């Protein structure tokens, strides 16, 4: 049973909320250093709580600023608990269609992975988890929601969310991604109970925010160890999550391409292509800009832009049986698994997922044009262009308990920090008793 709870959110006061664009910020793992420096110039921007400026004690600085904002009324806590509807309106490059990703923010119990209530699809880096756990332990304040997916083919909750959106609390003009973000709240106790009932028999797939979620797990585990008499319902058992319906057509996953900064072991272009030819049909192309189009919808097909020359790569039919990594059939079937095994391991000699995660010669780039530009400038030797992962693939992999190659998914758009915050202080009451389904 996935237990969710409404929250008494902390939000920017009504005057500041009218200019919410000035105070929202990108998530800690996507905000660039350049963006950070711009946002730090605004003394009230949420970046100061979510990604405090590095110094002697960043988490302590965030706590001091939080206390100041609460005492001076910059942040105010809503009187009634609620579930917060969060819509993001956006367009994709080359399309005139406006999408609307519909979801809601609430607390969810911070389940251990072994409980199989919240399912992951990627591994985490300990340093990033520790950073999030330390910030949470010092502030006891959750500054941005992770993104979780539940499946409801009947789309029952959307009608309640749509009703709430008739009276929004705040909205951005256009965020850093070009999306428009709208926040509203549901405070009707009966409707909130229905949200709890529907989620009570669902598993949740963690789409985005693995490090923040594990930071909550780490903090919860430390608190439980320190207090063996805890009752299981203290505020620190819960984690702030943005939940969206995996059955929605407006849930978009964009591809993340691989940029090879170098060819290891003094490998030259000719030998690299020869090694690729052992496993792929390698077809030179006239123009690089057609690479995404000619691989679209084709299994185990990739674009390669190497030293200014484009190629199409298509795995040979008999080659896939050579893939001998110790993982599930669902993971082996993924395009990115094929790319990482046959290109990074077999052709480049970077053996095994662990070595590939640590290899500094590969970087992950979402923008296709940027890939071409960085190869043409000499900053990189090659770009590997891939298709996006589908929602079906994400669900199939997660339900096997396996994980995907790094940076397999990019759920678009990213949620924003700063629309609301939640407290998990010891004196913060749990709004409702945990929901218990009828037997």
C-alpha cells in the first residue's frame, strides 16, 4: 500500500507569489553553475534553500535563511492541509501542439527499495545522496518534489485536479525550459481521501529525483536508529513527491545522447569503425541533421557523428545474443544497453557498467544540435545519437527490480523548486491518520 498524506505547505507570501517567476529555480541536479550564479543574486530566490552557495557550512546557511524567511513572513504556511495540483504546459521542438502534464504534490511514506512500493530505474552516486541527506537533516525542510509515476488507466483523479485549476494559487509566465507552471490546491477532506484510496493499491515508479529520495531514506533510517520507540508516523517518515499518471499521453520522455570526448587507448577513427562493423551495419550518411529521423522507431539503431562524418548504426540480427551482462531480458532489450555494451565495452574497451559510469570520456547531452556543434568544434571526437526510452520500457524494467544504464530517461519538462516547500520537523503534525483500506 502506497501511503500518501496531504501537507500544510510553506509558500511565498501572496505578494511575492504574484511574481513567482523571480523565486522559482531549477532542480539541484539540472541547474548549471551559470544559472546558480544568476539566481544567487536574488536574496529571496529558492535556490538559497535547495542548492545553498558553497562555503564553510552550506546547510547551516540554508537553515539560517529558512528561519529568517519564516520569521519575517517571506514564507507562510497554509492553514489547512491539502494536495497541490501542479500543471505544466509546454511544447516540444518542431511541434505546435501544447501539452499539459497534470500531477499533484503530496507527502508519500519514504519506503525502502526492498518494500517494492517505490521502484527505481537508475543507480545513484553516494556523494550526491549524502549532500541531500545532510541538507535535509539540518533544515528538516523539503525544498523540491521528486517525480513519481502511478498508473490509473481510468484517469479518475484528473477531474479533481482540473476543478482545482479553476482557481490557481500562482503561475509562472514561462520558466527556464519554456514551460508554464500552474499551482492549485485541493483541501476537501473527502476528495483527499479518494486520492489516498486510489494510491493505496499502487506502486510508484520514481521518474526523477533518485538522489533526493535516497536522501530522505538515509535521513529516515538515521532517525529510526536514534529513536527505537518511534511510532512510524513522525513527520520525518515522509517525503515530498510530485505524482503523475503513467497512462497520460502528455507524459514525455526525451532522449539523452552520448558525447565521446575521446577514443580511449589511442584508438583511431579507422579502427573504431572496424570494431563497430563487427556488430553493426555501419552506413555513411550525406547529412548529419537526418540522423534522428533515420533511426526513429527502429530498435537498436543509432546515429554516429564521428570526426564530422555521419553514420547510421544498426545492430546485426545475430549480434544481440552476445550481450552477456548479468541483467534482465527487459534491460538487455533496451537501445541504451545495446549502445553501452557494443559501443562502449566491445568497441571502446570500457568494460562493465561500473567502469562506464566512472569513465570521464563520456558526457550526456540532450540537445542534438549541441552534439554536432561540440564534435565540429573539436571538443569531442564523436556523438552517439539515440531514440527516447518509452514509458512501457520504464515500467517493464522497474517491475523486474533491475536498473537501466545511466541517464536513460529525461522526463520533460522538469519540475520547479520554489512553488512550495514542506516541513518534516518533529513538531509538524501529520494532517490525517494513515489511510487503511477496508478488508
